């Protein structure tokens, strides 16, 4: 009897170990232990890029832009617009997505409860964006009032529980809301940058870019 109980507990522990995967790694967040271990990160960068291409006004648009001395800070999508600078991170994840602006990790949940939960963790997208924004603000430190916006955009595979304006020029958005939100920001903010200034910021960032 004791052997049967021990075997049951061993199987239960092994199952929970596989289903509850918490890598504490900013690069990984997927629907199973196998995917988190062996698959690439799922994003919707191309869709975001196409949407931002259609925005009105003078702009420069970059994707997968590596900033910093060693190219260690990556902006998945970077929009330099006459209304300011937008740094956008993307994810196309299943399940229910939620988190806060301050916590180090966000959660991706499939089932709740104590017995067979399935909850994965991924690095806070706003902290991910902040590293690129810090580089941009340092590079443009002679423009102390430069408006900078941080956006975490998620595709249609899951449901974003934490959505909307999150304070301090930060938004968490489903992909379908990106176009309207950006248009609203641009409507309510004056043209802060002249075309020549947009080009200046672009040239400065290109000078720091390790690869695009």
C-alpha cells in the first residue's frame, strides 16, 4: 500500500513539474513544458509592423532593432514619429495573459487550482521595453521632453486579462486595439518633432544599432 502511494505521489510530482514551468527567463513563455524548452518565442511582430506602417504623419519604423554597445537591448518594433518614440513588444500566446507594470513576471494561465494547474511565466514586457527606452533616452538626452511610449501587444491566440492604459505612457493591448490606440495618442498629442528631428533620432539610433 505504501509503495502504491509513493508511486502515485511520484507520478503526480513529475506531472506537475512538466505542466508548471517557471523558467524565470525573459525569452520563454509557452503552453507546455516541451514548447517552453524547445520551441521559439511566439510573437506577432509582422502584424504590428504592418499596422504601424499605416499610421499618418512623418515617421521612421524599425523592427528587431538591437541597441546598446553590444546590441544587448532589442526593440522588437520601434516607431519614431512626429508625436514621439514608441517601443512595442509583442507576444502571441494562448491562455489568459495578465500582469502588472511593476512585477518582474507576467503569467500565462490555462487551468487554475492546486492539483493540475498549468501556469507559465514570462518576463514583464514593460521592463523589456524599458531597457530599450533607457538607451533611447540616453542617446537623445539633449531632448529631455521627448515623449516616449511603451506598448505590450498580444496576438489573437489568447485573452489579455490586463488590458488598457497602465500609467506613465504604458499600454497593454490586444492586437486588434493597436491601430485605434496609436491613432488616439497621435490625435491628442501635438506634433512634437519636426521631420528633421525624426531623421536625427533615427540616425543616432542607427549609429548605435548592432543589427536590424
